[in-house]
C-alpha cells in the first residue's frame, strides 16, 4: 500500500512524525483528505480544527490543531501548527470547563467565540461530543 511521510509540528516541538496512508484536516476553505501522491499544495488551517492521521502501523488518531499551515507534496504532509495537541494529551474535563466558561459569555464576544471553538476542537479530537 502507498504511504507518505507525515509530521505534526507545533511552534515549540514536533508532536508526531511517521508513515501514514491518509490524513484529513480542516482548512479555511473546508475539510480536505490527503492520500499518497496528492497534488502539491499549501493551505491555511482553520483556527480550531481536528487533524486525523491513519498511520501505516497502528490505529488512526486525532490532534486538535489551532491555526497554521498544511504543506503537501506527493510524498509528504506537514502540519505546521501555531498550537496542537494530540488526542491522548487532551484533558477532557478541562476542555469541557473551558467550553462551559466560553459559552457563559463575557465582555469580548470574539474572544469567547474563539475559546469555545478551541474547546470544541479539543473535545472532538479526544473523541468526545462537545454538545453533551
């Protein structure tokens, strides 16, 4: 089966790299699925989205990704994120608390809407339903 090199890189560190046969991400233009041999491209990532990676060895996993870019060549996909968290590193209780605080409102609607979007992305990446 065809494979590609995939890396998720945050500002402070590389979160994951390895071989995969599928990646999906949310860009500012919408969701995109990537297979080995994809046409080269660069895309801006959504401010709060989820990236799914299907590694060649192991189970598919998710990461919450906040801003940045997606760089694609025929042989590789690199997620260059402003901030990213792997699903197994997400504190679900803290994300639920963050969502509840953000939905409670505040003085700055833009900040509370962004905080709510980040909390929802973290919960989705961790496999939780943010609407419960």
